[in-house]
C-alpha cells in the first residue's frame, strides 16, 4: 500500500448530541470517547423569527447559553451511533485528555464552582477558575464504565499538550496559577514550559519531572506521537502582567522529544504561527495539523515562517513528515464553520474572527485513512460559539 498522503477530502458526518468545544478526547480501539468542555444546552431550542431585535435575541438566548459540561460520550464510526457514558466526576472547561490502550484519561484543566456544584467530585476549599492538577481514568469492566481518580499532577495546567508513548503519559506546558488568584477566565496565570510524566502501569508511583519544553512557555500547542517520539508545534502566549492591551502572541516553533535520550531537539519552524490546532498521526510517520488559528503578524520570537496579515481562522491542513522533517500544505482546505443563523453577516463582517475556523476542535484517526473532526469554536446556534458538526476526512 502506498502510504504517502496526497490530500484529505471532507464530508459532513452526523451531528454531535449537543454542540461542544474544548472537550477532552481519545480513541479506544475504533471508537472515539470525549468528555467535558463547553457545551450548549439545546433544551427547548428553536430558531427565533428573523424580525427579532438584538435585545430580544439576548433575552431569549440567555437561559440557554454556554454550559460547563461533565457529559461523556462514545461515538462508534461503524454504526454512526453515540452512547452516553457516565458523567465525569467533575465538570471541566478547557479539558484535555487522551486514551491509552482501553482506558480514557481526563486532565481537569480549569474548573468552575457553578459547573461542579452538583458533582460529588468538587472538593471543599477548591477555588473556582483555578487550574487543577486532578486526573481521572474511565475504564470498562464487565461491560460497565467507571471513573476513578489517579495521583494528581504536580502542577495544575490550562490547555496543556497531552501525549502518550507506550504506557507513559506526558503533560507539556500550559498556563498555571499555582494556587494564586486567576488573572482572567481564559488566562489563569503564567505560561509555563514545565513537563511531567506518569507511568500508567505504575501510577501509584506518581508524577515525575521531564526536561522542560525549550523556548517560550505556552498553551494550546499541537502535539502528536510518532515512532516513539513526541512532536510539539506552535502554541499561544502573552505578557499578561505587563501588556495592558493583552495582545496574545502565537508560536511558530516546533520540537521533538525522545524518551530514550530524554532530550528535546528543535525542528524546522511551522509555515506560520499556529495555536490550538488538533494533530493526528498517520502511518506512524505523518502528522496532520488541522484547524486552529493562523498567527499572522502576531509572532514576535525569531521565526522563519509567514507573518503576513492579522491572526485569523486556519482552514489549511498542514502535513509534517517526521522522516524528512518537512511541511506541506494539502490542496483541500477545511470546510468553513457554520454561519450564525441569527446574524448571517457574522463573521464575514469581522475578517479577523476565529469563528469560521475550528479552534480547539479535536480529531481522531480511525483505521489508516479516515479522520473524524469533532466540535470546536465556530459560529453555530446563536452565541454559543460551540459546534455540533462532525467532519470526516479521508486520505
């Protein structure tokens, strides 16, 4: 079989049970499991009359805006069916996760008290909006799915990169507040490049430090494993404590970690700065970077890629060849995100908007040649900015 990838073509799959973005997602066998994130409550949802004013729309939609979610779902591509699994023990937004073997792992990222008030997992004294080091495992035994809690990470993180090699789980970079007051809901604290790892076969031994990611501290970096190594691309950072304009910056650098030598090597720069693209590995060689935000001119570190224009939604599919250490942009772009049914001119009226892209969408590769892209931050269902769209890409 020819294992080169010429292009990926996209078709629309079945809708998710509810719109979601920023969920934790992993793959168990040929099934996809995802949990938490932001979700849009569609109970009683109806498209209002086009004649309604903006004020009336605001009042109508307020009871059903974004919810912080603990729901867990499994999607089986063979049957195109969703199964509702047990809710996560905590409600989490900007969750991260992965699957290793037959188990799914949820890193709790940032939690909010209003999301967790009805969950027993919310611990007394935990402050809302702060990064949490807690980690949970979802496992099936005797046809029953159950959650249990593993030893916590050393540092709670916001949108870190998560990857596994063998039975070792790696958590890379992110933002953290170390228990201090949060700076804002989307910027809980300083951007870090610390890395820690857990041997899932001996989780009782706890987490250990790993050589830090070179370069800037960041969150939203794309990560994938190939041929026993970890690859990290791009990310986002800003100088939150001395930049009054809060102009976030994008990273265009890339690195590879070798667990055997325990060292990082710098790779060629990305074609452009990139944040929050999802990554999948094909044939244990190629890494596809899908969605996210094109950094445009908001890249300030030394960088050889494109800096043209303003930051914007990225619809290009970047293919990285881990053997030749080279990038290629595939011919077919992602389909644009759904338009806002209440304001069709948005985001066309705002070309810099990320809403027509797929920010913090999540992808899973099923078989050798099919990518499933779930959710993301797009314009969909009024002001929710969550998507119920699934896109299926075939090589």
